[in-house]
C-alpha cells in the first residue's frame, strides 16, 4: 500500500471514529487497551483515553517511546507505532461533550495486511457505478421513491457487498441534512442494471454539515428471496469488477515505473 493510500485509509478510519487497540510497551511486553479514534488535527491524531496504566502512559510521554495502534477496515488490518505526545482530560468533541483523550504523533509508517471479508474497493471517477440515496422514515415503503428534497447529494468513494463509503455534499448553499443511523433508500445502477436496498447512515463525530464529509452506509442484510439474491449478486459483481480494475491499473503503474 502506497504512502498516500495509507494516509487516506487512516484519515477515513479517524473520520469514522473507528475502534482501535492501543498497545503500550512495558518490560518487554505489550499492554493492550481498547480505544477509538476521535479526530485528526494539525497537532496529530486524537484517540480516546484509556482507563488504566496511567503511570505507564505518562512514562511514554516523557521518554518518547512509541506505542502501537491497530485497527481493522473492511478489507485490511492496519498497524502502526508512534510517539504519545500528551493527554487532555477535557478534549472538546462538540459544544456539549468533552472526553479524556490522548494525542499521538502522525505515524512515519503504516503497515497493512489484507483481510478476507467483504472486499471494499475504491470507486474511481468515470466508473459505470451510479448511486442515489434518500433519507426516509422508518415506515416508508422502500420501493416508493421519496420526495426530491430528501435526496442526499454525494460521491461514492468505495463499495462492497455490505456497504459503501461516500462523501456527503451540500446542496448549493444549504448544509447537508443527515443524521447518524437514519434509514436510507439506496439506489445502485451498474451497467444498466438497478437495485434498491435499505441502508443506515454512519457519521463521524464532529460532522460538519457545511462541508464535504466522509460517511459510511451499511446495507441492511438482504433477504434470501429472489430480489435479495439478485441484489447480492449485483453488489458482489460490482465489487469484483472494481477490484479487477484496481489490480489492472496497479500493474500498469508498475510497468510504467519500470
């Protein structure tokens, strides 16, 4: 994975407030703690504070020794080590919420390993894949098209059989209208074939409705009826085609570099 790709994966994970394992070195061993990403700022990467090993954490801050971070994406296991810069007992998540947080230096290197899961692959510009999403109520019939005002402008960033990553875009001068976990109607068209699936919106903490925002859409588990099987087949084909195109472009890049 290239440095730019690694930085993009890390930025996406921070934006999603992904869960992480934070590992502190101690006497030749590692003490593992559950945490999560909070924010990426000019200062570094903020993660949620840990509940134990406060003295050990303070020693690491003083010594500059690196701690480890690992987390999972839809397709990869990511690991890196970096210095712990400081603690903040009152990190401002939003105007109403503060949490204890730890600041990490941006890592000099990120290691990535492929996971065998729903393969989530990037969607390049000019792809045959087109999607439309609408906010819908809990009682809305999925097959019925909602009002145009409920459609959310967006750009697809990645896709898998289980969900998709998007950048939510403002509609003109209006802020993005979106709420975490709200129900969505997702229409996916690929090579003249269209399916409609139900999704749930995943938004990061610190969501800015005035600007472009990374977000995720988790598809509802599809039924085993004919319509559900057709949807699964198309989503799987889309991910497979995009993956093959990605591999082909990577090989072409290597050939040009050589």
